[in-house]
């Protein structure tokens, strides 16, 4: 870990995040990060909701049986599920789930597009989900208890207040250096994305306000650890209506200008296309290239060069 995210501060960050109570606007959370890293200016740039994971178990009276359903199955003798079913089928046990939102917060650390710190924080709340055992169907495998095909749902009653948990913290400058030191394909795409940003009219904007990176470490086929980075756009509004496939010239220029204004930075239509916001944007890119290869001149020269390179060697995430 480098100087921006030393282990001692990461430990403090973990504790500060856990102590912060979720509030509208997440001001308490942002201040908690500010307290640990007083030299950085933190911004909440993206929140991704709609996910959930397996929780624990409560009985029919609301008493806690286990915080972790997976471990409980193992502790109860997970190899003999029929015996487990017979022992508990009439206990009225309820499985819970954790409903989550992942918040991405970033802070600038330098002048390069990749000079920023990214923190991923999960906001979670446990709710009742379903009956753990279906009295008419004994489980054949642990998966039947963890994710049954036909769950017997109950009303999702909250079990205690929501809470934050630190998921990941990344120094993107450090990650960029690690990727640049290798030559594997997954990293080359992210490095090219950085290069395109630096070469385009978006270069004057702060990348970390408009994109976060989904980071993952994995082993390649040779058993070596690799780092993969996939940009995710923070633009979550409904984009302007797409032009008709045959439209060129003025109408096409108006569309990309409207898109850039809505997203808040120049060349947004191109970078959002890279990240798969809408497959139809690739058609827009082809149409724009046809325009600027002909009689039209509505893109800055740096953007023309970026688009030209993409047409010659296309990539998306």
C-alpha cells in the first residue's frame, strides 16, 4: 500500500465508517472520511442500489438464531439436510437478507486523470425475507436453503437500523502504475481509457467525478495475480433522445452537444459509449466519424484524433 492509503489509516477508516450512522445526504459519512484524511476533499459521486445478499436467521418471535445462514447450516451438520429439516421444520425459522446500496466516494490526489482515491462503502439493512424451511419440500442441497427456487416470502420487516461497512479503498494512481508495469489485455483497456481522456477535450475535467472504477484482482491462467479496472459512469440520468439512424450534420451535432451538457463534461457521449451505457451510442460514433471525415467540422481536433484511433482499433468495456 502506498503513502496515500497506509495500513494504519485504512484501519482507522474501517472503524470510522462503521461508527457513522446512515443519514440522508451522507454528510456524517463524508465527514468521517474527512476526519481520517483531512488533506483530501471527499465527494459522493455514485450510489448503486438494488442488490442483496444472504443474511441470518431469526425465530418466529424475532429472536436471533444466527447472524450468518451459511455458517449456521455448516454448524448444524450441513451434510445431512434431511435431518436438519426434520429437526427444524416446525420451528418457524425465518431467513433474513441484507439489502444494500454501494456508495462510491472519491478524492483528488494529483493532476493526472488517475490521481485520486476511491472508497467503496456498503450501506446495508437487514430485513426478514422468507421462511427458511418449506414444510412441503425438504431441501436436497444447501442451495435450497440459501436461494430456493420458490421461496415462501414474508413481509420485509427491518431488523434494526441500517449501517455502513467499508468494502474497498483504492489509490487509483497506485493501481494505474501497477497496470502500466504489465502488458495484459484487461489492463491495457483501462490504460487506453485514461489515455483517451487525457487526449480529448474532457482532459480539463476531473475524471473521478464522472467515472468510478470497478476494481478486481484475479489470477490469470499462469497463476499470476492481475488487476482489472472497468470504468462505471456516474451519469445516471435519462440520456437525450437518440438521433434517427440516418441523421447527420446539424442534428447529430445537436445530439452530442445535448448529451455532453446533460452529463456535465465534453466528449461524454464517447466515454459513456466506452462503458456500455447504451449500445446505440456506437452507431452514433460511426455516424459522427462519417460526418467529420466529410464536410462537417463540429469536433475539436483532439476529439477527432481519439475517435479516429477508436475506429481503427475499437474497444469497449
